[in-house]
């Protein structure tokens, strides 16, 4: 186990703290404007950093020492997020709920992030994307949009994720349904009389079905944070994981990072659920016919591996009429997810306008 390590990013020119410049591979000094390049790894070092970990070894807590690390963390009392501390910082504000967070009992041992997708959007670009998304909502309050446009800065956070790979071979049994039609005579009432008609009736003939399907899964993505809303986080997809770079603390300069609060085992259970759903769809397609029934699916899982990665998210939280609304922006693509606010005034005006239009239309109709 490695000892606790502090990371600082002093400017070579003036000594002030540097920050990572989104969309670039360099650190920028806000004080004097000096730019420092982030050292790049050679091809071998990059391949080693992005290599998969053996899942069974990790579940046995038997990963190599180099795959583990100790980080200084504190658990937010407001939302439960595990906040990582960089450098000499001992207190900060939770990027998820704005609660004050103070360094707690010390270091936390966890699986080391292997790679990350660097921020591609600046805070200004993320804010423009968020305000544009709000503007596209029907009945969104103008005051909230104006506050979002001019209010406090958004927080850039590297959120923890797991990726899972697996090879699967599945045996199934079920039934294939094929449609056929029969013609029957029915009696109906027509103009007060009983009339006989011919109609076609669809029926289904069922046949036993069984077989095998196979699928290899690559980079099934599972959120490692319990503080981010699952539905909103899923809505930020897709992510381009081809942009992953080996983890380096330099990319965290000027940003927050959250430690994972969803451990490897439950994350793996979620991943298998998602893979099993895909396998079920493969089985339905393999059975064929017009309808399908699946009785059993027996899956063999092999070559299961994983990575721990960080993905960039811009966060914002605003209050409107005493209620907080959270917004997430994908720091790579600019896709936005948020809790939908409503404007009572806009809704009332729309209802009134609709009533006026309906009244005018009725008046015109009565005159005609």
C-alpha cells in the first residue's frame, strides 16, 4: 500500500497554483498566464495504465499493490458524496449540494482510477449549454434562467465510474409463436336488423424452441456515485471512451473529484443486470416467429474484467420558490440533464390564452 501523497500544481514562473485548461493538454496559471504541458506517457505506459483488472481477483481483494491507493476523503453530511482532497486543502464545499465539507479521520484505501476523460468544455460553455436547455423547456421560469445565466459559477467534478467487460455464452429454452388466421361467421346488428358477416380471426400456434446465443461485452458503464441522481447521470450518455487518457493528478488541477461510493461488487451486479437484459433480447431474436416466450436462460460468464475511470461533469444547483433544482452537463459533449422547474405564471397565462381562443372560436361559430 502506498503512503498518502499530496499533489500541488505550482506555476514554474510565479509559484501560483495552476488549473487544467479544458479541451487542452496543459495547465494554465490564472495569475500570470503561464502555460505548462502535462507530461505524456509513452505507448507502453499508456497501454499499462488502460489495461483491464481481473474482476475475480478484485472481488477477493487480491489486486496488485500498484492498483490501490490511499486518498484523503470526507463524506458530505448533506448528500453522502465522498469528496477527495487535493494538496494541502482541509475544507471545501460539496460540489453536489454546496454543504461545507471538512477533512475527516484521514486516508481512505480504494481502487486507484486508471484513466479519465479530460474536461473538453469550459465553465462558460457548460453554462451556455445549461441555459440553452432551460430555454427549450415549456413553462420554465425566466427568473431561474436569468439566475443560471448570471449566478454562481458551476462546479467541475470528475465523477467515478466502473466499466465491465465479459464474454457470455447462454443456453435457453422457450416457445416460438406463429400467427395463423381462421374465418368465422358473426352476427351483428345493422340498421335494427341482424346481419351475418365473415371476419378473420388471428390465432397463435406455439412450438418449442431452444438454442444458444453468445455475446461479448465491452465497457459496460456503471456510475460509481450514490450522490448523483441515477436517472440524470444515465441521461448524460453517450460518452466517448476513446478519449480516455491514463490517470494523472494534473488533470484534477482546478477541479473536484469524488471517490466511489458504489463499491465494485454492487456495481458488478448492476452491470450483469444490464448485460442480462441484452442477452434476453438476443434470445428473443434467436427464437424468431411472431411472438416469443422465454422459459429459461442459463449464462456462462468468463473473462470478466473491469476498469475504474473518472468522467467530467459540470454541476449547478439553484433555488426557485424555496426548492432546489440540480443540473448536470456532460463535460465532454455538453449534453444537459436537470430537474424540471415550472413557472406558475406561464402556465396560468397559457390556460387563460387557450380559454380566450376557445371563446372566440365559439363566438364565431355561433354567429355563422
